[in-house]
């Protein structure tokens, strides 16, 4: 099973000042491409901690997705951290630096900082912003701004796509988990290869549970969903 690890970087994320939406967006998009996410982490803008995380996770994952810290302010340290993780120097990518200087004429040298990438990196175009991303080995580094991150991800999506996407079936029921737990246990026993989840919420109008089933096997998912929907309808009447 092809898997990925996601790291989101930023002091603003670990402090709660900014909602961490990039991790969940990437996880959903990777599932659509057939890639299972095994971990989503957030770390502050600290070179040593980011480098240690990448050094640990990259050998364990097929892909590592890193977002944030690609600007030019003092807390944008992701390029340095990934270079440290791979024990390489940063080098200016000449054609990228030249393009940035030509584009950002008011402060060309500030923009050119973004072209100092870990040696051996492949630059990734930023369709909606300035600072490029980059890929080195199985690590893909994307911007932190969600719109830029999403646009850049789509430029590499086909590199990550697997032959079998992870399909899902989901329904919401006005019930409690205690009323449907036997049904969930039974579908898992019938189809042990499925991922079965139930997510309760408590609303003013009453309890609600979202039931989610996922599988790479479309036929198995279809059969399980048909049985599950019928049984859940009976259990929640």
C-alpha cells in the first residue's frame, strides 16, 4: 500500500493563531489519488526539529508532503531545514533566480532568496505566488498559503497517482453510535479489508452519526455499502 506523511510548518499553526487546513486538504486529495496518509504533523519554524522529522519519516513513507515556510522572512526556514535533513548545501538555481528577479523588479534580490534550494532539488512552479516549491528524493515541499499550496499540488498530482484510488461511501444518520455499533462490527467482520469509521456530532436538533467506509476494492465497497445501508436503515428506524 502506497503511503504518505504530511508535515505542516509554522509557529502560527502550533500556537492556534491560524487554522491548519492544509493537512486535511492534502489527506483528502491524496486518498483520491490512491495514497494512504499515515501521519499528519505540525511543527514550529525550527530548523533542527523539522530536519529531524523529515529525516525520520522520509525513509518510512513513499511520499512526504511538507507545507509552509517558503517565504523570505526570518521565520521561513523550510529550505534550510530540508537541506539539513538531507545533509546538503543550499544552492541558487540560476534560471529560477533570474526569473524571480525579472518578475519582482521592486526588490529583485529579496525575491531571488526563494531560489536558494537544497542541492539536488527540482524546483516546483508556484502558479499563484512567488516562492517556488521543490522536490528532493521523495519529499515534496509546497507553500503554506492554502491557495498556493493547492495550485502547486495539482502540478505534481499525476506523479503521485496510483492505479487504484481509495473510494469511499458515507451517510449521515439521526442516531447514536450505541444504536448502530452492532451493524458496524458486523460489516467489519464481513469485510475485514474495509476501513470503517463512525463520527458522532451533537446538534440542537439531536444526535447524528456519519458512517464512512473506504476501500481500494470497488466491488467489495459496493457490496459492503449495499448491505450496510440496508442494515443501518433498519437499525435507525
